[in-house]
């Protein structure tokens, strides 16, 4: 297997956009290629992510149309991936695998999503299609409900009283909004305080509105190349040190919502491949679709023991100057969550962090970064460890 | 790159089913693994195809649920591919690429679709989402319209009067129904004659109802393995000799509907990789979504010169005893077209043909077979050449 690097990365401003999925992806894709000092004709394959185009724009089979918007050659196949919120990370992982193996030298990968056009009721309905619809939809469980259950289980299992847990979860939202306020691409760039969270609308007990990430529009794209080629094209290639992906079935097969089996396995694969452990990680972009999800994630990686991660944000350990900076971009919570694009935006942030390009939200001296994306109600997890 | 083989293959009976997408895929997947003499725990990745689950069953993110229905291990990632009608072929191609490159040794790939539950209006509406919706849907063009235009252009370009062309197209439907009548898994197992076609309802001039493939339910799955391992597991591994995939944008970028640019490029890739030309091919499963599509395909492969393939069925050259047997399974026309499963069913037929397992529809002495699947209105084509 050859060493693989990331060249140019780019994302649109996340938020509410009037642009189509294809227009947003073209914007990100062209910028990523320009930063890579390559032309569209150099790209050998497009690995493209989108989840809900059928409902957003009556558009499926979007990959070859993204391909033509970018002016890629006919010989370069265009492939659409869908693994719920982990979609773009999975597309990037497969791009990296096929570059590592010598099938391709230069691949464009990423994703796009235009969730806000659906409005909240249809967005909620269609997002819930990423759970096992036959068994779970009839029970009325949407994603806020799943993560609310996880919070209740966490509270009971580790004897953290719910009111106390809620305050610690609110601190996670406060931290990620503080980070997002430093990110000009973030959906929300406004600081909040604990009271903002606790006094916001109750969505699914114990999760308030500000415990939940938004529906967002946006796209992100990255260029993946063989490491030798990368050095000729850009000043600071960032290397893919390890990757992992694992699958876990529907909720009824998951014994314990506080332990994300697919993530523990995905991180094990990535960590083992990289020869790097949690102690080596300087910066993490992880899947904080709800504040409790950030707690579950940092514990899965071994950054914290199980049952011990809930107050990491409160103690200031997961922000600048702390033990490890978690979601410097603002995370899904503040940067936003255009689901088919999210993984590529996470890779974009980690790559820019490892290059020292993040301005006031720069994690000083960051050398190793982790991307973590979760799909559905814990059914898919994809992890990528990057290094400078 | 390592040599890659297909082990067990399986498909459900195509037609109208009461089963869910996941139930159908589990049926095919379990049978494919059983025929491969392997256990679910041996599978290292699932490459899964489905197009319209969101509209059929309110189900997206289906790959990890297919994974759990089959009892695959958590360490095996489950990835959903979508490239319109070429979905399963693309999933299989990527499985083969990652086995060839040594990332995996044993992968299950295939697809499932439950189109009939939508009913014809919603099925027509959602199938059309595989065209470039922003530019084409507003023009009222659905797929019968696209291929009807291709037939008109073919008639004009090659000076084949339309009434004459219609009769030759009808002969393609007659042939594929005759083939399908010998296939116990086919959606339609009934012979028809030219008058059946010409007297059927007009769908989009010059295409009558019997020029069009049906909406079908079904699933198909194949096990892909490294060739050395394959020989230990099954009596007759079938080898992947070459593969190709190419992308072409929306209709407005295609200069000539009678020339499928993505197919010419995909076949060039596959043929060059295999070191085999059209003259080497004994049997073809190709994308006859409409009768005219079969003409365009055999010309793309160089089996016929451009403008010369229209009367191949009439002359008996594309059936048993002819020059090359095209769609011995009955093709999309008679075997049926559950879109996310179609490519895997085509591979299933070619593998069984090359193994000599096809009973009364066996192509005698078949040694080299071609799978051809087209996605959308010529946006994606994936080709796989197999050999015994």
C-alpha cells in the first residue's frame, strides 16, 4: 500500500443557502482543485456524497452531474456514496483506499447537502430514514429521541444526576459555539452561555434546542493523492495515517447506547493502522450531532474512561489550552451539519489545523488529528487519523 | 494487483414481491454466501446497492441494516452505493478493486429494490430523478422520452425509416421475452410476438409498452474473493478479466444520443484491462431498459458497426446459435429491472452461464461474458468482463 496525502481542501460557508447541491459542490470542488494546483482533467475519479437529494431537489444519481459541473474527464468515474451522516467520510475513506492501492493517483472526494429547503418537518422525517425504519420509525423515535435515551442511560449507568448532566452537556454547546464564533465558515458564529442552553425549548428530555445541531446547507471537498505526487503539488501535504469503518445494526441490536460499538471498532482499526493512540491526538473533529454525542465519542476513543468524559468541557479540557481540542471548527453544533458534506468539512478543518492555517482558532503545534463521523443511530462510524 | 474471482451468486425471483428490501437482500446474500461455502463471519465488507429506499419504504442508510440481517461482523464496514440503474455493478466493481488491491479478501456485494410498492406514477417520478432534475425534469422528459428521442435520432442518422426500425425493435423484445421464458427467476416468463409489441399501448413514440422494461422488485448478491482463495472454496471460480466505469454529464452535454460516450469509454477500459475485444465475447447481459437501448449497446461494444446493429435480433444473430447471445436471462425487458439489484443479477447470469449452469438457456461453450449497466440518461456506465 502506498502512502496517501490530502492536498487541497475546501468548504462553502455552512448555513442557509439559495444554491443547489450541485452549485455548492462545484464551489467547494473547484476551490479544492485550485488549492491542489491541479486541473479538473487531472482527476481520475469522483467519490461524491449526498443523502437526501431526492427529497431536497428531486435529484438522485447526482455524482455524474457534479462531475460535469466540475469539468472532469469522461474517463473518471463518478460514484455516489450514502452512509447517512458519515457519507462524505466514507467517500473519502474509499478514495484513500483506492489511491493507497495504486488504482488511482488523484481523486476528488466530498459531499453536499441542502437540508434547509425541506423545512423542519420534512427534514425531521427524512433524517429519521437513517434509522431502521421498519422497526424504529413506528415507535416514533427520531434522532433527538435516540440521543435523549442515551443521555438518560448515561445518567443512570454512571450515577450522574440528570440536572447535573444537563449542565455539563450545556457546557459542551457553549464551548462549540465559542469555537464556531471564530470560524467564518460556521453556520452559527455567536457565543452562547449555559443559561441559553438550559432555557431553550425542550426537544427531547433532557436535550434542549441548543443541545442539538442544526439542519444546514453546504458542501465540502478534498483532493486525495499518492504521497510522492503530493509533495510536488503542495507545500504541506497532510498524510492519512490510519482509517477505520465499522457497522452496527439497528438499535434493537445495540446492547448499550452509551457504548458505540461501531465507533470503538472503527477507532481500533484507525489507531492500529496509524500506530497512534488517543494520547497522540492533538485535535479532534467529532460527531456532536447532540451534546451527549460528544461525551460518548471522547470516551470511545479512550481520551476519557467510560463514564468520565461528561464534564470534560466544563473543566476546559476539550478547548484551547486543554488536554485535546475537540471540535475547534464549532463542530456539528455550531459549524452546522449538512449531512452529506459533514465528513469532508471535518477533514477540511483537521487538514487546515495541521497546516497551521486556522487563525484565531488554531490549535498550536497540532501534529495529529482525528476525524470521527457517525451515521444514523449508531449504525455506521468512520474514523480517519491524519498527521502533518 | 491480485486476480479476483466471483464465488457464489444468487438472486431472488424478480417480479412483484411482498418482501421488504432488506428481506429480499438477506435472501440473496445468504444464498450467495452458502454457495461460496463461507460463513457471514468471513465477510470483510458489504458493498450494497439501493436507489429508491427512501421513497419505497422511508428507508435510507440501508447498508448497516442489510449487514445485520446477514449477521456480518461489526468490523466489516457496510457501504451504500447509488449510481441509478448501474448501482449494483458499481458496488461490485469497487468490491473487486479493493480485493484486487489486497485491502479485503472476501466481500459481499449486490443490491436490492422494491419498486412496485410505489405504483407507476411515483415510480415514474422517482426514476426520473436519475436525470439532471434541474435542467431536464422541467422539460417533462422521463426515461421513455429520452430513449424515444434516441430512436428518432437513430432512424434519422442512419436512414432507417421509423416503421421499419419499430419492427426491428419489436424483434428485440420478442427475443428477450423468449429468453426470459426459459428463466425461472424472470419477472415475465411468457413469449410474445411482434404484433404483441406493435399493438401494445404507445408510451413515447416510437416506443410501445412492450419496448419498455418493467418496474420490478428483487435483490441479487455476489461474493468477490481473491483468486487463490476462490479455488479453495468453490469448484468453478469465475474470474474478473476487466472492468470499466465512466461518467458523462446531463443530456445537454451529450452531442449524440445514438453514441453513449460513457459506455464507449467504460468498455474501452474493461476491454483494454482484459486484453479481450468484442470478438472474444460469447455472452452479454446488457442494459435493455428499452429495446433501442440494446441496439445502442451492441454498437458501443463494437459487436456491430454504428448504424448496423438495429436488425441483429431480427436476423437471429443475438440469440442462441447466433453471433453472440445478448441477454439470455431475458434482460431488463423480461427478467425485470429492480434498479438497485440489476447489475448484480447481470453478474449472476453471466457467472452461471460461464459455469454452464443455465439449463435450457445455456450458451454452449461460453467462456467470456460481458456485463453492461447504464445509469440514468447515459450519465453512468459500468462494464465488467468475466471469464471462466
